[in-house]
C-alpha cells in the first residue's frame, strides 16, 4: 500500500494507492474521492458489541468504518478529516503501538487494531473528559491534527506536560496521568482545565491549535449575529 499526504500542512489530504487485493479502513465520512475500481464495504469494528459501544460513547468514533478494497484492479482513494490541519503517518508494529486522541483517527491498515485506553475524569471539572484510543498490531496508521504537528521525543523518565486539547498522540511505551491544571482561579482565568503528564521513553505528538479555543473564538464572531436574529 502506497500513500501520499498532499497539501500540507493546513489542508492535508491523504491519498492511498491500492494494488488489486489491498484494502484500507477509514473513519466514516473521511472519503473525498476514489477510483471506480475501489469497492466500499461498511463493517463493524473488529470488537465485541460492548467494545464497539465503548468506542462510540467514549472514543467519539462511529460504530462502523468503511473498508476500501481494490477489487477490480489498481485504484486510489482520497481521505480527509474535518479539522483544518496536518495528517501524520505512524507505523504500528508489534511492541510499538500508539495512544491517539479520540477525534484524531483517520485511517489504518487492516491489521491495526483499535481499543479504548482511558484515564482521567469521566466528568471533568468543567465537563471535560479525556478519552484515548489505543492502536496496536501491525501496519499504517494515519491521524489528523488541528494545525501543524510538533513531535517531542522523551528519554526514559523524562516528562512533558501537555494541554488536554493539544495532545494528539504518543507511543504506548510512554506512561501518562491526567491532572487538573493549577487551582480554580487559574483554571477560570487561564482557560486550561486538564493537562496530561507524559513520561518517556517515547514520542509525543502535539497539535499546535486548540479546537476548544477555536470554537470559543468562532462563537465570539457568531454570537452578536445570533442574538440580533433572535430579537
């Protein structure tokens, strides 16, 4: 399976080239175009019903994924995700998996398994929760980041404190804990609620933009219009 990530870093698109007999799985709604030789099949994730339910409720992923297979010869499929930002490629192999932020997953090879890796508050201080997906197995994994991608490599025992909304992924060789940031005053005035303390060895992938802050900024522009229309 060959691939190319185009239009980086702001408007990235993943194009996967499939030889006959090859296939790739992608999150529902990720497809933008495909060759007529590609056959699409919607499948439930390879998990029990309870595990799939957990992926839906905790992982913010759909019950089903689309499987794109080259059945009638070689073909290509273009995949994107909603946030404006980069797409990163990661190689999953035995002994090296990834913990991925709930909304970052875009696509993966058929031999990459997803399950839930969660630690934090089911009800955060202000309704925030931190839910992660764990990718194991063997094959290609693609994630979407909001903004550009910053990679930090941690030595054994080295720690990095990352804002909840800026954490995209990290290797499962790392350990992590989720904690509140500062006291109540700093949380309200500073805007942060939860942070993740990641301890190496391993790699940490950080997205440069905060989706929560972007939503607040967007609402500051829309609110006057909404209020004027409501009168």
